[in-house]
């Protein structure tokens, strides 16, 4: 019932503000989430490459003895 006391123009303006603010915040949140995952995955992949390289170097050093 309290909603009937508010004018339709005000509700339209509030809905527009929610869309104008909420949608960009949602999009930025999704972009931040994807960027964070890509960065995490890249760091993990680089660590795997470095550990494989260290293991390879250790095997090469053992072979030269």
C-alpha cells in the first residue's frame, strides 16, 4: 500500500538510477572476476613451467657428472 503513495515519476527515476548504476557495477564486477582468474591461472602456469625447468636443469646437471 505504501507503494501507491509514491508517484510513478519517482519510481521511474529510481528504476533508471538503479539501471544506470547497477548495470555498470555488475559489468565491472564480472570483468574484475575474470581478470583475477586469468591472473591467478597465469601465475600458476608460470610456477609450473619454472618448477619443470628447475627439475630439467637438475636432471641435466646429474647427467653431466
